[in-house]
C-alpha cells in the first residue's frame, strides 16, 4: 500500500524538460491544453460541504481494520511542516517514518505559481468556509469567508501565495517571554537560515541561507513595482530586506519559487529524498483518530481511511500531528483531547482536558482599495502568457500575482514592529476564480465586469498584523465526516477596527504621491456595497471594512505552546500536555501571530522540532 513518490520524480523531470524550451509545437499545444482544462475545471468546481469522499468505506469493508505496519514515527499531514519534518527525520537511516496525506500529489498545473486561485477551486483545497461572521465577510455568501487549506502533498505551501515573510525579531522574543524558552529570535534565526536557499541579491548579510532546500527569490518586476516602491519612498519608507535587520519599510516580495515554478514543501523537501527506503509517503489517507493507550495516556498510532478501507498504523516512538491549525484540533478532539465542555457537547469522552481549538488568530485583510491606472499589463492571449511563463516572465511566474509589500506601524510611528502590512497585487489577479475564492455574494458578482478594468487596475491589500480578537475551532459532531466550525471572530475587539481604519488612511496617502499621479491612479470601487454612506467618511470606511474583510489564510494558535495546561496545548518542546508519544508540529502551536506570513515560520518550527526529536531519541 506504499505510495511510491518516484511518480512525482518522473513528472517533475518532464516539467523541467518542458520549461527549458519546447522542441515541437505539439508539446506546447499539449501544455496549453492542460492549462485550459484545469482552468475550466476550476470554473465549474463546487466546494465540498463535508468529508464524504474521504470518509467513504465500502459496504463490504465496514467494521474491518487492516494493519498498515509499524513505524518509528507517524507524521499526519504532508504540508509545510510535515514534509520538512519527514525529510529531517529520515536523515537517521534506522528510523522508519510514515507520512500520511489526505490529498493527492502535486502536478504540472499546481507547479505554476500564478494558478493558485484556481487551486482554491480544486480538490487540492479542503473547501472550508468560516462560520457566519458578525463584523467581517459581510459581502460574502451567508457572511462566510473562504478558508482555503491545502489538501495535497505540500499542503498550503502548494496552494498559497508563496510569500516568504518571517515576521519581526520582537515577535519571537515575545514567544519566549510568554513562557517558551528556546524560541527567542536569536534561537530561531539559525533555523530560518538552515532551510533557505536565498536568491535575493540585496539581502542583509547574516540573515539568509545559501544552500538550504527551500528556494527564495524575487518575481520579475513590473511598472507597478516601480510605482509602489517610489510612492512609498515619497512617503518616507526605505527599500529594505524585510527578512533582515529591520522590517519597517518597503520591498519587492520575497517568494518561495524556483525559477518559474513553486518551491512548495513537497517539491523542496520530499522530491529530493525519493530514494530513501525509510520513508513511506501515503497519499489519499484520511486520518480519523489517534490510537491511544488510555490508561497510560500514550499515543500508539493512528487510524485512517484509504481506498474505501480502514487501516491502523503503529508508532514505536511518536505520533506527530502536522495537519495544520484547523485539522490538527479536529483530530485531537475526535480522539478525546480537548476542552471537556466541548467534548461533552459532541459526545466524546475526555481523555485529556486541554484548550484545543481556542485562541484562533488570523490576519484580517481588507481588499477594498482598488487602484485604477492608465497602464495596461498582460492583456494577451493565454498562449502568449504561457509562452512568457516558460521564459520566466510574468504574470504566471508570480503567485497571487503579488508584487510588492510594505510594513508600517500606524499606532506608533517610532516602533520597529509593524501593525499593518500593505500588499500590492496586479493584473491578471482578477477574474471569476478570484472572486470565487473569496466567496463573494452573487448580487455583487454581476457588478464586477461593469466596474473593473482588469488589465489597468491593481489592488492594495491592507492587512491587520496583530489582531486582539480571537476566534475558535470547534466540532459539529463526533463524526469525522463533518467539517469543523471555524470562527475567526473578526473585529470583536474595537481596537482592531481602529487600527484597520488607520491602515486604510495610510493606504489612501499613496494617491497623493507623484508616483501614483504619474499613472493617473484613482480609487475605483470593486462593487457598490456601502451606498448608504457619504464616501470617504469614517462610517463609510467602517462599513467597507466589515463588508470587504477576508482572510489572508493565516490561521494559528489553536494548539499553542506554553507552560500551563490552562492556556496552552503543547510544551515548548511541542509535546502535548498530559500525553506521551504525541507532538504537534504546525502553525497551531504559535502562541501569538507574528508580523509576517505563516509559511516561513511553519518551516522554521519544523526545523526546530526535528532537532528536538533527534536530541530526545538519541
């Protein structure tokens, strides 16, 4: 039943040959045909409402459990953390590692950075939506934001925007101050460096790796890159390496890309170790619960469904949950580890009473600053755009078509820690799959063609970096078929709204710069939502924020680390309180959301965890 990743190697080699140049027209035609087919599938795709496909067990196989084998370590989830961890643990030749992934393998289409919105509308996305929100996501169907999570080898690192943003030195120092020794910036910086293979030409010395497995580079710049950088310089910002000595300032985006392809966890950490005989990567394997010795409270293994049958696998040393800040809490609670009141509500016996699922944090993101310009980019046929891609040129070499980023503090101008992030993304980031990915209401979709000029407009996203509001992940029932309840609870604390409004005011200053005036930049509506307000007033922008806030797909903190079982789930060594043989290694352990994006910190956490595990067992 082992899944042989040699298939990925063969596919990857084929892609490399293709992207170095087409020998015949038929090869290029086949590539275009593949892309068109995937675009059509994405346009027609409907998100699932539960895990029915993953949970299916054939009638003839009910009440049967097949033995899958015994391993030293079982890692649940082949996302950012799980792929890196599997790589590092299998460096020890005598350790057998089973890596379980609910999704399938990456492919030629998912390797294209600029197709990430289409991946949200595919089986590589779990399909989650938030619960109805009170003060955010109001322009979305049922007031529910999309909560895309990667369900594929590589996980969210395959489907995300590829932005490599570590956060601020003070973020990690605060983690240590919260009771997590060994997580200060000086402790974690070597692990960021170890992972990275930086291609950033103007990087700060001493802050970046050269020779790690994860490639990090810049996208090709555009006229809008220059526009944004110059505008920010006019407003007093410095162009800098935001992953270096200082973060406040502006920069082109550093991204996990390798040439013209994505550098996901699967591509970076699994593909290079295909020949290791001590690694078993099993795809399309949906973990339903942990197997636990309830008397001694020791994790002994897992149960999972694959191909219509139920399997059990045994772990001699540890079970490691790397399923992410949404799925890890679900598996824990289904296994009896979580808040007693929640487990009682769904009828699961409590084995260990811990605050699993509480303290969810996310970066609320306002997408209402649409910039109309007199510049036209990428108004070409798909064939031309794909030819450009194969020659390492925009737009499809850039995920999310993200371009540039700035960090600022709107509450304390003297602070070195930002509280707002501005992200510029450029055409062709528009289109049906963009708005499908944010779950925009049907009545607004009809306005898009009327109001947008898709090859002239750019967005400035405003991101709230340090929300005071906390959400939660809970379960609908004890049936793994059901999706979890995901409540971001945006703007529950008024201070978050105040900071976001200040962030918008800073964004509006861009229109006053010579750089924006040079392209005749005008504020243009995305859709007409807040029609009952005088445009430009605080009440107007407050309405706009509630309507046009979505997620940046950065859920953290649902299994946070700390000292006390009252307010944390794992220790600073990432072992689950009150359990033996069970660790959590993913973004859920983050005790406070950093001033960055979550992919880079998650890779770092996995690097740190690998050393913890090696030290403990050696």
